[in-house]
């Protein structure tokens, strides 16, 4: 990410966001005594997910740990 002090420092479609403040990305500055804390980044554009939204994409229709699948396994098997 490019460092910046204002939006005009960034290319079109990007904004200068001060990452030392609370931000939509949950990012933190870890460098000691940084010269600048603003970075050019694409502005947050996704909608906030409401607390009543279904999570079946992540857990499956039966919820976590139910149903078939579950991933894992895989890898080489040792057949003597």
C-alpha cells in the first residue's frame, strides 16, 4: 500500500485512510514512530452483515458439525 496524507495522493478509486485510527479493516500500525499512518486503499463498500443473517454458507444447512463433509482428511495414505 502506498503511504499518503490526503485522497489526492492516491490513484483514482482509492482513498487515503489513517490506519492509526479505528477503521473498517481492523488494521493497526505496528511500526514504531511511523512517519505517516495514512495508506491508499480501496474504500469499504460491502454492506454490514446483520445479526439475524443465516450462516449456512459457512456451516452447512445442519449447522456446525452436522451432516456430511466437514473437510479434513486428504493427504497421502500409508498403505503397507
